[in-house]
C-alpha cells in the first residue's frame, strides 16, 4: 500500500489500481472529520460504502457531486451510514433521471426502506414510491454459513470483489447470533473494512486465515463498552494483526492518542488516497 494526498476535485477513476478514499473518518457525532464512509475506486468504476448524514457535504468539499455517484453499498441503517441516501435517491429520481446502484442483502432491504427511507421519500408521489423506484437493487449471493462461521454474502461489482460479512454491533448486550444485521466487507480478498463492530478477535482471525489480509481498517472508540471496539481492547490484539491495521471511526479527540506507538499503522486520514497496485 502507498498513499497520496488527494487532489480536488477528487477523481472517481484510477489507472487500474484499487484505490480507497474516506469521505470521512470520524464517529457518528464527529464535528471535525465527517463520518466513516468509504469510496472504493478501481479503473473507471467506483462504489460508495455507506453514505451518512455528513457524506454529501464531505463529497461537495472534495469537488464531487452526489449525483455523480454510480453505486452504494450500505452496511447498516444508523444515520451516520445512511443519512445522505435520501438526497441521493431524490436527485436520481427528479434531477438526473438515473437510478444509482444499491448493493444490499435481502435481509437488510426492508429495514432500510421501512425504518430508514420510506417516511421521507415514499409519499412524494401517488401511488407511493418503493425502494426499487429509486435504486437499481443488486442482491449479493449468500455464501454457505459454515465456510466462515458467520452469515456472509458475495458479489463482484464492476470488477470489485466484495465479501459482505455479519458483524456484532447492536444491541450492546447481543451475541453475533442474536445481533441485528450489520456488516463489514472484504475488498478484492485483500482489505478488511469492519465498518461498525464490537471487539471481535474471532472475526479478524478467521478472515486473516482465509485471505492473509493485507490491510485491516477497524472501527475504534476511545472508551470500552457499548457497541464499538474500544482502543484499549484493540491494543490486546496480536502484533501481526495490529501492524497491518488502520483505525477509523474515531472521536474528535484523536490527537490525544498515538496508535503508531501501540503497534498500529495509525489512523485513517480523510485527505489521503490509499493505493493498492
């Protein structure tokens, strides 16, 4: 992996390399770094992973229009992951007249619509709109559960290989088997992006064994407990995992912490491109 400073406007294409860029790197309540939403770029194609409350503003400040985004993958329905998706849907319906792609397992489809988007969009027309009126829905293929020990889905989207796996994020007292659907992804069998998860060493060990992951981008909070992995918990991981781990989804007091001194690569940064040849 190498990094480069972004140029504005941000280009949504590459020379064929796999490129990651964070619209933001902060937690749900950040006031400084937008929220932990990711753009995957490969050749002439791109995909946005989560599109939270601050995401459209984050794109705007990097010279990218929301209506230029061709596809989305949503990991779960908290506002810092779907808050700008209504804007994307309405721009597609009434401005560009083009439905963006939406990669979503069927298990999440009704939750996203009924509990996330329906109230703000459905009743703009009569009869009411549906999610399929607004997005080109793409369902990933369910993978045999026994293979990875957790529910997973797989899809190849325009040359980008995506394994979507269940995470244990909510509720705070839930186990993996009882938790509500939330997910992370493995990109091109090289990069593990947890999105939101509690501390779950088994997740990391399992997928590192299968894929020998090059980079782990891990959810991080600066206290222990609740629904995110704590910094002190992550410090207990084996050195071989920490040395290929970037921490993301962090609070605005990140400057009080020095992850490089604790064996990590560091924090993700919203002014960089992460490039994989």
